[in-house]
């Protein structure tokens, strides 16, 4: 390696090590080498999201090739006059090739994470949008039909959506209502908690793409826009597809897998992110002549005392004050933006959802279900949904304890049950398609297992060991133990072998004989 090559190599190594190289440490350098170093530094310091759209590397490669040919031609003509710089032509070609490889690695499908990372950043920067979402269904024969089309406006905690029949639903953060042209009614609705606004939530899809294995499988036109097609593979489930606009890096289309001979495609046929929205879209303006329909829509008030007077409840409030408080006749809603607390009077016995993990709060059971926590305290049933659920719940119940997913419950089993993982994976896909949902419930799985032990030829009619004999003792989300009060088995041990979340099925992996 000659001296100019060595100096450029050292320069690139220093940049890659996040160091500031000394560009002229050994005296004067050739102008060509100085320009080349400046180009290297420029390319090296480019950071996402300043990366160009897909297709740029190909254009860059073509331009670099032309430039190299021009340089080689020019250097050949100047050889007799500048013999000391004969290395410049071929070396420029080599350096350009190295630079091009760096660009290609950063900007093409060589890194699937780049596409998802760019999407995550774009969604995080989304302040508002206006678009039209189409939902289409296709059967196994390839026949397709339009399920619905809705026009959407979204800005912060405000949104509006208009169906094809003219029905308009608006939540402006203070109140929620629905204008129904067919019946000439305006229905007032509870503003919080509010379910997902569409079946294609941009934040949720960006989160799932990061969570699950994914691969860029190509690019396609979606509603006239170039989009990268991403195949996303949930653990133990069937892959689905997400398309990302290569210009805005926003999700523009989602296609579910074929289930029960049907698959659904959500497509933004138009999408304008971070645009100028008409404030009137979110203004409460009932059309003249429409009838008001109201059923306890609640009131937004400013103090907990006012909420208690309206609801006849004495609420338990976290140390951190909520952003908004809504009071209803029989409940109070504390709104923290990304997290919502609902408090009602506790009635009857507390029954956790069968598939929920179990912790403790206020000396009793804590239900952990998706992004929801639920328990009882001081005569109230408290439910918290959202990102900050654990933090805010801990401010109400000081003894809050979440399930210990690191605890290995299965070592206690006296008898191990062999499991065929391929069969379990097939059962998981069956449940994903909507069949045999009982496999999501550890109690039902344990009931079936024990009764098949009692009656090996199968269960006919009522099981010999009734469902009432089974009680969920422990569920940490990944493993569970079920107590049995009758029959030859006293405890059943179960595990989610394929997917450790609320969509994962349970399998019996051990038991204790009575």
C-alpha cells in the first residue's frame, strides 16, 4: 500500500471509530486526496432520517461509474505532465467503490432494520394526518370486496372519522359525539376511555414491526406511492405484510394472513401526514334540526371533589394529578393522556379474565391482561389501561406486585408430560385462525387433560371432574399451575411453549398425582 492509500485508509478507520482524524498531520497532501477525504467524511456523517428514498443507491452507482470513467480519462491525458499522481485514477475508483458499498449497506435491503427504524421515527414525529382508509376482504377463491371506507382526521388526542353513509364520529379531547344523518340524530358518547380509532393503528404497527422478526421482501405501488413491503412473522404464528411509504416512511397498507378462508387488507388510499387541518373538523356543531341522544355521557370537571359529588364515589387518586377528570353517575375516569384509570364500585366477587396473568395489589389478586391492570381496593374496582399503568398503579396500591416471569414453576411437577412441539405449533396456528379458543385458557386446558386421564376414550357429556373443581393457583404469563380438588390429579402444570403473550396457547407439561 503506497503512502496516499495508507493515509486514506487510516482516515476512514478513525471515522469508523467515532474519532476526529488529523487530516493534515504529516504535512501537505495532494489536492485530490484532500477532496477525497472530505467526501468520505461527508458520507460517513450522514445519519438516518436524512437517508434518501429507495432507488437512490442505484442512481448513485450510475453517477459514480460515470465519474470514475471521466477521472480515468482525464488522468490518462495528464500522465506525462503529472507522473507523481498516477495513483489517483485507479485509487479514486477503489475509494468510490468502498464509499458506494458503505452507502448500499446503509440505504438498501441489506439492513431490514433501517426500514423499520425509519418508520418508527416517522411515526414518533407524526403530529397529525388526514387520509382515506379502505378495508377490503378477499376469500380463498381470490374474490375481493370493499368492507368499508372511512375518511380520517387525527391530531394529538383529537380525531374525526366519516363513514361512507355520512356517519361522523368526533372526539375532540373534551367530548365525543356521533352525527347520524340517516336518523337525524346527534349521540353524545363517553369521551374516555376510547377504543382504537381504526383497525390500522400506526403506532401499534410500528411497535409490532420492531417486536417481531421481519424482512423486506420487495417494493410495490400502493395507491400510486412506492412502498417497501415488509413481511412480519409473529412467534409461532403466520406471517402478515406491512407496506411502508418510501418517501414518508409511514405505514400505508396492512394485510392480515388468510384465516378461515378470508384475509383483510387495510389501505390508506390517500394519506397526508403533518398537514394543515381545519380546526372546524373537531368543533362541536350539531346540525340544525337534529335530535340529541344522551345516555350518561359524563362531564369533564376540574377537581376530584367535583367528581366525587357527581359519581357518589370516593376515588383513589395517584400522587400525580391527572390531565383530565371525567365524572359519570357510577364511575370516575382519570385521563393521563397515554394511560386511563377507571374506578367503579366493586360488586360481586372478583373474577380475573381466564387467560390473564396474576399478581397482587392491595392484599388481593391483580389481573394483568395485555396493557391492562385490574384489582380491588377500599370498595372500588380499579382498572388502568396504557403505557404508564404500572407506575400509576403503584401510586395507588403500595404493595403492587407483578407476576414473576422468571420463576420456574415446572420444576415442581412430579410427573413430566412429553410434548410434541410441532403439534403445539399447529394448534397455535389453528387458534390464530379462530378455532379452538379454549386452548388460550389454562383452566380449560387443565380440565380437558385431567378428564382425559380419567376417561381415556374421550369425554362424553359432562366431564367426570367438573370445571368447578379447577382453580388457577399461579399464572405468571409464561407458566401456570392449576389446583384440582377431585380426581387422581391434584395439580396441573402448564406452559406457553410457542408465544408468551395473551395470544399464546397453553400446553400441559406436568402434573402431581393425588
